[in-house]
C-alpha cells in the first residue's frame, strides 16, 4: 500500500490552558475527497496549520508526502494548493499581475490551465483585486490554488459567506475533477450538507478530538435506523450533541 498523502500521528497542541488538538491520529491515502467537519473552534484550522507547516507539533508527528512540513516547507508547499475563508490576496494587484506573481512560486505552474480557469471563473484580467466581490476573490484564490495542478488541495472553510453559485464552483466540478485525476482533497467545513455532497471520507472533530473517521458510505450504513439513512448533520448531532452549523464559537 502506498504511503498516505497526509499522516498525522498522536498530534497534541495546546494554547495556554486550552487543548486545541488531543492525540489526533489520521491517515489520508491518495486520490479521494476528505471532509474534515466540526463546529467553529473544534480544531479543524489548527490541524490544517500543522499540515501546512505553519505550526510545529508539540507532541506526535505530521508528515505530508512523507516529509516534515516544518523541516521541508518548500518540498511540501510546492505540491499543495491552499484556499482558506480569509483568502488574503494583495488588493493593489490586478488579476493578471497576481497570476504572474504567483507562478514564480510554483515550478509546475500551468499557464494554459490558469487561463482556462480564469475564463471559467469569469475574472477580468485587468480588474484590481480590491475591486472584486467576495465571490470573485474566492474564485481568484481558487485559481491560484489550482493552477499548478497540486497533488493535494486543502480547502479550509472556503465557502463560508459565499453565494450558492460560487459554492457550486468550489464544491462541485472542481473538487471532483481534482480527485478524479488521482489527486487528493482535504475539505474543512462546518456546513455538513456541503461536505456530504462531495466527500468520499469524513472525519469528525470535536473539542480537538477525532470523534469519527470513516468512508461516508460506511458512516451512513452504520447509522441506518429502520431502513432510514440519516444525514451527516444528524450523525454529527448523535455523537457531539449539537449541530456543527449552530454550535457557537469558543
């Protein structure tokens, strides 16, 4: 069996008296869409920051493509596409300047694919980033994340606050196309209905601990009651006691 794209082993992270991650262990093989679900503050972003090498493991280990993302950030990040809810892009740049700037960081950048995505996302190359709507900025961020055809695409709450059309762009054809090409997607969200539409495998996290981790089909089947298959949100409530969408921030 090939080595997992992401392998997290017994990872614990504390911020003062707060335990953000508690002995998290997770292995994600190549070529599927993995949904990381939990309420705001559950530990999703902290886990993703470790995967990206932005945080160093206090105890346990993190390997991406078999590499330590803290010790070898170039070797890891050059193979990852990343989009977060914040999606901070330089507002003073035009769209075409952003593409030229970004391509310098990725040896595998595909100019033709970038142009194709720009047209598909209806982004004016001469438009200033600062003048774009939130949905257009999300499309621009997704374009940057995809144009170098990453082996791993990491989406951290990418659709929060976006309109349904932009969500469809992110969660529909783009994600499935990446996975169908043998690449891997890690998609974090508290919107469980959206994860349910696209994920092959779901990991539930609550208060820094993994509650469940299994294929979506297995989760549905194991929670079937009198022939009825519950929604992912209902399964989450059964294990956590509240909806991921409605749970308050810590």
